[in-house]
C-alpha cells in the first residue's frame, strides 16, 4: 500500500474537509499537523513515503532534500505554482509534480479585511470593548483616498474593483503593466515612484521572483506618505520587513498590514509580530473552507490519477 503524507495541516482539517475514500485500500494517509522545522526534520519524517501533499510553500523541497527521499514518486502542491520546489531536480530524479486549482477571491477578501481593520482600529476597539471601554480611537475613511496596487493580475484586479466600489482613486503599477490592462481593471497606470508617493494605501500583489524580491525597502518606503498604510498579502520577501518595522516604529510610516513573512511560520520574536502599528495575521489569505475543499479535493484526484498511471495537472520545469 502506498504511503501518503499530508504536510502542514495546521488546523487538523485536511482529512475532514473532503472525501479521501477514493484512496481506500490503495493508500495509507498520514497528516502532519506541526510544521517540520528544517531539512533534516523533513527528510527524517518523509523518508518512507511515496507520495507527499504539500500545502502551498509552507515546506521547501530543494534538490538536496529531494535526493534524501529515495521512495518519493509524487509530490502534489496545492496551487499550480510553488517556488519552494526545485522542479528541475524533481524531473531529474523521476519525481512527478502535480498541482491543483486555486481561488483568488479568498486573498482579495483578506486584503480588504486587513485594510478595513487597520483603518478603523477594529482589533484595538474590540479589545477595548471586552475591557469595558468605549470609543477610544478615531478611524480613517477610504472614500476619496488613493489606493496604489503593485501588481494588477487576477488578485490585484479584484482588489481594484473593491477600491472603486469604496469610491477610491485606484492607481497601479507593475513591470509589464499596460495602459489597456490597467483601464480594463478600473485603474490608472502610473510610475512606481509616483504610486508610492501619491497613495494612502499601498497593497502588493506580485509573484516572488528575482525582480520582485525586496522590491520595497527603505528607499521606497521613504517615498511614501507618513500617513500611509502598506499592505502585503503576496509573498513576504517582496518587502524588507526590517525597513517596514523601522519606518512604522519611527513614525515615518503610519502602519503596515501583513499576512506573509520572510520565513513561515515566523519566529516568536519576529518584529512584525509585536511592532505597534503593524497588523499581522498568520498567512490567512487562502485559509478558508472553500479553498481547502478545492486544494485537498483535487489533491485526492491527483493521487488517484497518478496511481492509475495517468497523472493530471502536471507541473513541469
């Protein structure tokens, strides 16, 4: 019987949100509820498994790790893009990589949850209500303000639609964005520096790459308004968190709302966890029941198809 590992099942729901019975009698499934810290721990835990189901980029699979997993035949990633997997190494080792569909709306909703919660001091006011206090902060409205979107793809375009619904001026920039694409999304194409300088809210929706890593650091933050909010629900390394926390702490930037980190889970003493003015959530952008139903449901399909000799949704280098 094939051994299947399901990694990083933090909420212990992977085997409950969808039906895995298609693998009854064919596979023995083990869910790991705690993150395996470091390559040695992952190698030791997975050495006897033929199939691994990875949740997004929570666990990295570099070439060095893949070579330590001699029984691994299939690696399933939720989503169709995973920069934490060394695809050429997997191909060289004869390991099949398959993916699943994803749901963009979940991250869009969480982006706006962060913007609204920070702007209206929802976390602080809720805590104050529990403590018996009443109306202790003054919120900031969004109508008439400028929303700057860095990356106007599927998620960024949906974020733009909500910004327009709130009556905001929406501007956007990315390396390859055209006026036609910006217009279609209800946004105004501007230069990167202009976006930073003019926006009351800057929200980042870019894929991590060599071009986007540390795209927003101290020089870029210095161009932003001291009253502005910086939001990141894309990938942690797109933004220099040291520069962000320094700017928020000094008052050079009013605040930041982040859902992604340079290393996940971040260390307990990571500054983004505790800096006043930073609203931090534990990468919840895609963590909804509906998204998990898609991820795990199609992961089951991937494993069944592979065992039947006809892999689906294959990902190649």
